[in-house]
C-alpha cells in the first residue's frame, strides 16, 4: 500500500476549497462543476472543516432548508479527521471506516496538501492486488 503522498500525485494539482461564509448553494455548484464529493473549508489560511454532499443532504435538504440561505459554516464538519503525506492507504481505509467518512484532508503540519477520497483508496487497493496477482502468475509460470 502506498503512502498518501503517492496518491496525491494522481489527483489534479488544484485543491478544491471554499470558505465558511459561502452559501451551500454556491458550494454545491463547485461540487458539481469539479465532479467531487467534498470541499475543504478554509478560514484565514487554515483548515476549518469539510463540507460534503452528505452534509447537504442530511443538514439542508432533509430539513427543508434553502441552500441559498444557509452558509457552509452552519453545516460543515468541524472536527475533521486528517492524515499526513506519510500515512499509508490501509490506515486511511481504516480511519474512513472507523469514522464513517469518505474524504480525508492531507496536512503537513498546518499546511493543506490536498484531499483524498475513498475512491483513491479503492483504486490503490485494486492496483496493489493486480500487481500481486501478476507477480504470482509470473512466479507460477516462470
């Protein structure tokens, strides 16, 4: 399993963020525009939280609130589980499962490097398994 720093190399160089005063409606437009499931919420250059599609569905849509009236700060997850660039995929998967989350911001100290999703982890696991299978095939037929 690879460290998170390797997974980040496969992602676009842009890190999709928003700020706490953005309306949920505008945040949803960013999620749709970039085909992503979550945004990091930055305040004064530091990670303040994460807002996701799940936050929207559970804290706005199901309550009948209007997304153009609610601010991201009102629905974002504040106590964010984060990882470092050295964290391995398997540990990320464990954290995601344990905390029932799909996105992990990657920080080096307080500097945000990016965010990985469960899709990144699954892709890495599949790649790792395919490599193991190929090595076994080679060994058997070699």
